[in-house]
């Protein structure tokens, strides 16, 4: 990444380095969110980064311009650094990317205009006609549509395995896929909206055993939106690339749309080249708002997680509730030993988004949703407010009925994302809504 002098366009100045350690103590991400990657001295002493609303950046001289484009075009090894045009990068976006990488301990990161633009750019960068994507299921409905209906038109094929698949089941799918060219293994864990967990370590072990040539191994990418970065860090368990809808917990206030991709520098450089070409970078104002939100990420996610534990404990005992798909219940749920094992190995918390299966069908689920007074009937998750939606009739309506049934997306399933309100107030709201169901 360019240094701060390049980011602000102040030639010849060196930024004060952002502290990463105090003595032998490595600073935590929550601390580094307050200033990492930004030097107030290079921006008129501003405590927070200004919003850089510019479409183009001035070169100090013609030779610098030539050197930059030599790197862009590949005529000079090493790529290009510095700023030239806002379709490629900008100061706010680069500070954001530096801070995003800290949470996952990733080598590099990229910011995008939405979660789906991040996913689409990843797929376009990694696949070509005739390739196969192997993925877990279910996925977010738009992701499944992108793989099956859009990339399929360009000759990209796919195979999938259920989110809770065993090592043997994963092996079988990867062996079948390996008869062709597997370009990418794409996971979503927990799965949307069922909350089923994928064994990332088993997928990585299977990949490494079947694709014995390390140079030919397909990268493993995972959508970590539901739990990351506080409650799950997939790069520690064998994933190579992590994808986010930054709209959710990272943004956290339901007032922006953005996406992120983190991972090894080699993979990020490949994806960056595609982003530069198709222009899916997020805008400076959105990047600035995300920098604001990252400062309270740990606080917000911790409070929402605590609230969810209390709410789910109440819902679990309610006579009108069939089941609560809350990760915190896995260790003591009969028949869920496999999922509980994944949870223990991969997760540091249960999150605040879960599936609620009411007794009945669509009519009962709709009556419950319509009766809510604090929780808002809206799609999305990870905001400060509590949200509830009906996946089968809303976000996953386009998924064929047979596939919805196979994936457990039933008419009585409600997806709930708990916010940072008072937990007892939320319990009162859910209690009265269930009573009128």
C-alpha cells in the first residue's frame, strides 16, 4: 500500500508511523481502529481523515506519471503505487482497507461498492469459461443467482455440498469437480439463513489432499458476514480469502452499502486488477463512514451478541416456537454434535443473527412479523436495530422450491438480527408478537 505522503498528495513528507505495539504488547484491533494508517500532520492536523472528494490526483512530475503507468501496464515489475484516479483507489479507501486487514490479520484488503460487487469481482477475477466453482449451500440468494444463472451463461459450472457436510462428503464433491478445472472453492458460514456452519478446516484438508500440486490448488474463499470479524476468523482455519458485506456489522448503522475482500497479497492483487477494470470500488464518503463505524465495531457486536443470548434463551422455551437456530445452543442440542464440534473449533461467539422456526407455516410467521413493534420488518442484518424477515418469501423467493426445501428454508422460518436495544424490551416485543400469532 502507498505511504501516507502518497495518500494525501504531500510529496516529500513522511507520516508518523501508527503504533502497533507498546513495548512487547501487540495492540488490539479495537485500539488500532482509532488512528491506524492516518497521520493528522499530513492533513492540516485533522483528528479524523478528511473525505477526499476528488476524481483524479496530481502527479508531482511527468516521470512519476510514466512510472505509475509502467506499473499499471506491467511494463515495469512490481505494480503501481500512489494515487492516480478514483476508480482505482483513494485515501479514504486505502485507510479503510488497512484497518479492515487488521481484524483478520490479513496481508491485504479491498473495499467495494456493495457485498455483491465484492463477490462478483472475486468470481470474475478467479474464473473463466469451462471452470468449476465448488461451493457450500445454502448461499445468500443473490450469490446463488450469480453462480448459477449469470456465470452459467458464460460457461462456468458449479457443484455444491451442504453447509454441514462431513469430510467424506466434501471429498466426494471435490473429487468429482477435480475431473475439470476447479477455479474456486466458495463457502458461506454460517449459511444464510439457516445458520448452518461449514467445517473450514475439513474443506482445506480435503482441498490439499485432492489437489496435491500446491501451485494448482484452488483458493478457498468464504463469506464471513454473519460472524466476522469478532466471532470467526476463517484465515486462521485454512481459508485464503474472506468476503464481507460491510453493509452489515462493519457499517452497523443501516445507513450505507459496501463490501470487502481480504486475504493474501497475491490473491488480492488479482482481484484488485479486476476491480480497477470494472470500477467496483466504494466511494470516499462510504469509506469515511465505515472508518467511523469500525471504531465501535467491537462494542456494537459485543452488545448485540449479549442481547441475542438473552432473547434466544427466552424464545427457546416459548410454546409457540418450534426451534431456534442459534449457534450458542449447539453444544447441548441432541443430534447437532457435528455442528457443535465445528462451532467449538471455529467460533469465538454465537453471533446475533439466528433463525426462528415458529409453530405453523407462512400464515403464522406473517402474523408474528406483522405484530412486532420494536423489531423492524426489513431485510439485512448487523445494524444497531433489531430486524426480522421471512427468507422464503423475501430474500430467497427466487430460489426454486425444491432447493429451498432441501436447504431447510421453510415457510415457518423467520430470520432475526438482534440489535443493541435493551434485551428485556426485545423479549417483551417477541412475547406479545408470539401471543397474537
